[in-house]
C-alpha cells in the first residue's frame, strides 16, 4: 500500500444550541493526524458559554483544513460527546475541551462525569483541557469540580479560538512540542528579542535566544546549527540594521533549506530580507510598535505570539507530511510497494530481504529525542533487531544532543538517519543482501 493514500478520522463535537444539543462532524484526513475525538463542551448552557465553544469549534475546523486542503468533512448525526463511537475506538485520543465564561458550572451533558471517570484509568486516551478568558480564570477554578480543576487551564486573550493549538496538541493531532528560534541583530533588536522571548516562553515554547541559551566558550556556529535542527520555526526580527548581519542571513538560509516554518516581523524603516517571502511577513502597525519608546507594545507582543501559536502547528505538521511523502516516493522508486503509514505516524515497510519482517521508520521534523525511540516500542518492528529507525534532521550534526542520540541508537539497536539519508534507507529496505537498518 502506498503510505500517502491512507487516511484517518477526526471526530469533532460542537454545541449547536443551548440545551445540550451537539453537531457531530467527521473529518476524513490524509496521513497527517492520528484518530481523535474532540468534544467541545461549554461549562453551562448559557448563550455566552455556548458562543465561546462555537468559536473554538470554528477554529478547529479552519486548522484541520489548513493542514490538509484535501480534508473532507461530513455530518454523522451521532449522539454527542457521551455516547459517541469514538469512546470505543482504542486508537483514538479523546479530548474534552471544557469552555467557560467565568460563570457557574453545570455538567448538563454528563461529559465531565464521563471524562473524569476515564482520565484516571486510561490517561493515555482521555484528556481534559479547561479553557476560559484570562479575566475569568479565578471564577472558573472556583466553579469546576476538583478533578477537573487539577488540569492545566488555557486562558485566552482575544477569543476561545486562541486555544486551537492547545486542543489539537492534547489530541496529538499536532505536536505540543513548541520550539522557536529567534533570529535578530543585537545592535537594534536585542530589546525586542528579549520581550518576545519572555512572551513565547510564557506561552509554552522552548525558545532559543543566543544571549540566553549559548554558554560562554561554546562554538557558536555548531551550536546554532544544532539549535536550528532542534527547532520547528524561525522568527526573524527585521529591524533597520538586520540586513548587515551575516549571522541572520546564515540562519535564514539554514531554516529555508531545512523547511522550517518562517515568520518575519517587519519593524518601521527596516529593510525586508529578500530570502523571506511577503506571505511570511508580519508588518508592525501603530498599535504594535511605540516609536517614542522604540519598543513593541503589549498588543504587538501578544499579536506576534498568537500568530506563532497558530502557524507553528500547521508548519510542523506539513513538514512531517512532506518527509513521509518523500520517503514513500523513494521506496516506490526502488520497487518497495508494500509499505503503509500507521495511525501514530510510523511508516511500516516489508523489506526485500524478508517477507516475514516488518521494519518501522519514525519520521520527525525536528532533531530526534528520547520519545522518538520510545514511540517505536509500539510499532510492528521487533525490538533490538535493527528493524527500526528514526529519520530526523540534524542526525549528522555535532553537539551533545546528537552524541546522546547516537548512544541511544546503539543501545536500542534503532537506526538513526538524517533527513538527507532517505535514499540510503530506501536502499537498505530494497536490497536483498542487506538485513538491517543501520
């Protein structure tokens, strides 16, 4: 089977009106996501709470479409969150997005009781994400049952749609692995970089900022290459003097070659970098930048952070999809037809050297880490037999992270390949004289 032809189902429950009625949407997706059920439930039947939940549902739909233009939506007329068939599909992650407005709590659908009873016994499948406006956090915590209040709450600033990345992350449709590299010229961008570093860190990102994250005495070029391989997105601050920075130009070139997500923030009187397209640029307006103080305003910092939250997940998922598609093409080119993409994103291949062996390849759009090796324990490939492999960028780079991954690769007998080595993996799987992925 060609891995690109498979698809999975994402079920989304959206409140259709006050009173506990829900519309059930079935999304048939290409191999970008794993099966999931997302139940968007207001904490009460009030029109305000229902409206917030509907805004989140709209955002979820837009995000699914942006990840895959070929996604198809259909209505199934199901019973809603509590009785949905998704509870009986063992591969599905079941997420309760509990949307509040700072008002009183009422489990009018029974969803909170259902999820609360399952979270303790099956935490791998069942997740609860409480969501509320930032100003309503204290009231929401006071109203929720203790079992729900113990879960990390997402607080929105503009509307409930801000929670889309958090909900899709909980459903493992997109990675919750938020990583961004800030590229800037210190002479006129340091203060802005510091402000965004704080905001993005608060939003849950692993942020690389050279002033903070490079130790004294470290080799700067090696560390930058390693960090770019480790991140998913590059944020470029286009300040008036940024075009004079050779470092920024190099970082943009590496990120472009590695197909990282890229977003430029254009400051007043600055030069646009030719290597970045207009559609990947956010132009600061009067409300975003205080020229008198020469600083980003709170609104500007918030808007940039929100844009990165929205775009990051889409870019990361598209990059994983491109890697999967490219590897499948390499296999087909070498005559390896018997391969498929599994529900958790692993490519299972029957190699030419043995029709009774399954090799599993885990593709990752950023540098490999421990969880990539651990996830392969759920694959069809045998353990400790060099029938498993991790394919990720930066595998050939120097640095402490890669030394650790090489040690782990040898210890678990799991091949570790760089993204540029797809052809070599395909050759190892296609040659009858080869018997291992290493």
